[in-house]
C-alpha cells in the first residue's frame, strides 16, 4: 500500500458524521464475491452499495496499475485508495442521492477487459468487502447446452411451478419475465424463464444476462452470471433456459434478469421443484 494511505482512510472514517457510524455486526453489512462477466462491456455494470464514513474494500485477482481506476472527472465525494495487493478502498464522504449512480471503471490487467461498476447508496445494505474473481470454464458445457436445448424443445416434459414466479416487471418496456419451472439434477438446476410483451405490437424485452445469487455458509453472498440458452423469439414471447450449480451448503438461491442498460432485482428460486404433472 502506498505510504500514508492508511492514514488517509483513518482520517476519513474519523471525520465521518456520527449518524454514519455503524456496528460491523449489523445485518445489513454485506460481504460479497462477484464472478466477473466474460464480456463486461455488453452487460449492465455491477452495483456496489457504499455509505458515507464506511470503507468498502474491493479485492481483485490481479494488481491494479497506475491510472487503472476511473471516476467522473468532477466527482469529489469519493476517496479511492489503491493498494499494492490488487485491492481498492472506497470511502464516500457523503451518501449519494436516492436514485444516483456514480460510474467506476477498473482495469485489472493489459489483456483483461475493463470492469464497470456503479456506486450507489441504499438503505437496505452496504458492501464492506467485495471480492471480484474470474469465472472458471465448465467441464461439461457441451452436455449442459444439449440438455438445455432439449428442454426448450419439449415444454410438456418440464416440471412446472404451481405458481409462476415473477422475476422482473418492466413497466417502461411493457414486458414481464416469469420463472415457469425449475428442474433439479442433484445440485445442478435448469430454470425455464419466459419473457412476455404485455403491449400489442411490441417485442419482448431483450435479455442480455441472467445472474444468480446464493448465500454461503460463511455469510458471503456469491453472485455469478449463469449459462443462458435462448429459444426462438416469437412476436410476444421468448423462452430461455438458465442453468447453474448450487454451491455446497447454500441456504438460498436467487435470480436476476438483466437488460442492456437495466439490471434486474434478485428474486428467490425454489430449492425444490413443484410438480403439477404425474
């Protein structure tokens, strides 16, 4: 870490208003692990929730280079402290507005695409530590792809949910997404999601990414982009198969559907399938 960096962080924390001082065992203090998207420029940026007077630590696999972190030129409310071990400390001096998003770009290596983030302040949680890792290639990708396409072509053979779960509701695009079924094969699952247009003459919202979130046994929230297989787009509806593996010991599983510039909110997926057909 650069000389004086810790002194800077401590001075910022000590100068924060009393209302910003929070116990570190508060239930809305989050630790997260994010699997970076393969093509970050094609999907919405990853959101980081920050709060005035609290240091948020970002951990990367590769050391950051000089000039690798970029904020808007006129942004003065955020203090960034790069560290030699490939991490970054973020300390806001004031909370951001309710609907405000501050873009942050991080370059982690000469051959890696820049990672895009947005910094926000929300009342429900703050990220005190976020580890960003690369995804590992799947050893059974071909078999998983083949099975997912088979499920798309045989809708009557899928297990169905008793009540479809709404996963995204986009009034501005007049579209709705629902999880129609979840098929489990040990810890691997295949979820069928349908996107429907609710306005005659308009096409369904374009899905560019689906993300999963699971709560691990140590309290860390693991978030990763899931394998996505899309069916043929119809005039008002399109189906997708999303597949992933539930981490060992995870207590819950959630799904978010992302458009090009509109990340979806996480919604729960059932850990057990509900069959309505014999």
